C-alpha cells in the first residue's frame, strides 16, 4: 500500500503562524498535527511508502518526518495549487496497481482502520455524520450501501454523510487513470480539481465504493478548531502528562489536563486546564488556560485564554486573548531583557 498525504496548502486561515512554518507542523497537545496523524497511520503495517505532496517550506516537513519517524518517505512538490486531484496525481509515477490510502493533513481522527483489510469493495470512503453538511463534500448511498453520488459543498446537501478526507482505493492505477480523465477533460468544481469528481467517475465506470465510519473527526484548519483539537487530545487522546510532571513546578498550580514539556520553566503561575506548553518555554506570574504556547516562548504578567502563541514569542503585560505568530512580541519592546 502507498500512503499519499497532500499538504501543500498555504494554511492562510492559520496565519500568522503559517508564515514561518507549514500548517502540518502547528503543535497540538505536545506534538505537531502531522505527528499525531502519522502515529494513527502506524497501524497500517503493509504500507510500503509514504508520499508527501509538499509546497512551500516543504523542507521543514521532510526534516520533521526524517528526524522523528523511521518510515519509507518520498517528497513531491506541488508547484501550482490547482486542487486536490492535481496534488495526488503527482504521485502517479510511483504508484502501480497496489492499494492507495489518501489522507489530508487537516484530518485527525479516531477510527478503526482494520476495515481496510476486510472490505470487499473497490474503495472505502471514510465519513462522519454532521448536523450541517453544507460546508463539506457528502456521499449518497443506494439500498445496498454502495456510494452512488459524490456532492461537493452543496447548498442543499442530499445527505449528512460528510467526507472526512480519508480514502482507501484498492487499485492505485485506476485512481490515477481517473485523475488523468479529470485533468484531461478539465472536470472542475468551483474552479478546482476536487478528488470527489475523479471518484464519481470511477463509480460511474462501475466500481463499487462503500463508506467506513469515523466516530471522531478533529480539524486543525483554523485557530478555534486547533484549540478544540488540543482540548480533545488532552482530555481523551492520552496526551495529558500532568501526573508525570507533578511536583516539578513547586511555585505553580497545574490544573489538568495539560501537556507541559519537561524543559519548560513555570513560576508563580496557574496553568490549565487544556494547556500545551512546548519545550524551552518560560511562564511567570501568569494565568494560562485553554491555550497552546510554542517552543522557547516567554509568557510574563499575562492572562491567556483561548490563545495560540507561536515559537520564540514574548507575551507580557496584556490580559486578553492572543493569536501571536513565531518570533513576535506583544507587550514589552525588548523581550530579551525579561528572559530569566
């Protein structure tokens, strides 16, 4: 099986953080989102290669994966952002008739991937029931449970089975042939090459597609959903390390759940609940809750709630919510003088 992970987008909805690092490396509950995703995919033991479709700052993706995961990896650059199908089709020279698993990096999930080994269908499309499907691509099924229609972000959706961005195709060759058809005939939706149109072509050609449920679907696309995912990972995802760090910060109050790196320094502060503090951070004389603080940042004399703080940032003397990018300062003009 080849695992294809498209992650070439600019991540504009997460700026200013994505000016200096790609969206997949935004940290959630003590680890970049890409790391959580790769951990989930580790159960796919027959994966022969991971193909990462990267864009700008793709070298950061390669460095992170290479330094943290012993997996066979290939990196392909998408120089023109023409849509999902265009990105995945870049892997065509490296995909034969073996199976393919495609997953978008926005998607963190809880699901049983063993269904892949048991299915008799030509493909499995992973779905999650949502209350308002207008923002998503959805599928409709026949009486046998086979997919008959893919509909992308309709004003009046025909079902509430939202496509979560996870696709298993038994024949990679047939998937690539569908992309060839789509690109050659310029089959677009709203000006982009969506994978849904290629999959619809495969269904129309007689291939049998079924759905697989995703009970928990998490998103890291915008600040609010990043914080919501952080909360879930700390409360239910096993990333709370409050017991491991108990007693390490005698001049602080730690309110679980939290994920605090062992190299952090915390003095005269209240941390938690739902807080991630990365390596090298210093938090003094502050209250922090429901927030993520990036590596080597300093928080001093501040109250943070529902805040995203990037790497090497300084926040001081302001009691409000923040969305602060890497290498930025809020408060004192000279952040360095406050380093303890």
